[in-house]
């Protein structure tokens, strides 16, 4: 089983502020910081 993750949030999803791509960017940055972003 892998300990890395692929972001499953579409870049077309808007976050609470109505900004497109923000939820995906936040998830990718969080996973990268934790060393869990799949390459």
C-alpha cells in the first residue's frame, strides 16, 4: 500500500471564497509539505 496520494479535487471546483483551483492547490501544497504528494 502506498503512502502517497494523488489529489482528486478537480481544478474546476471553487472554494468558499469562489476562487477556482484554490481547493486543489491547497491540497497539493499540504500533501507536498507532508511529503505525501505522489510524483
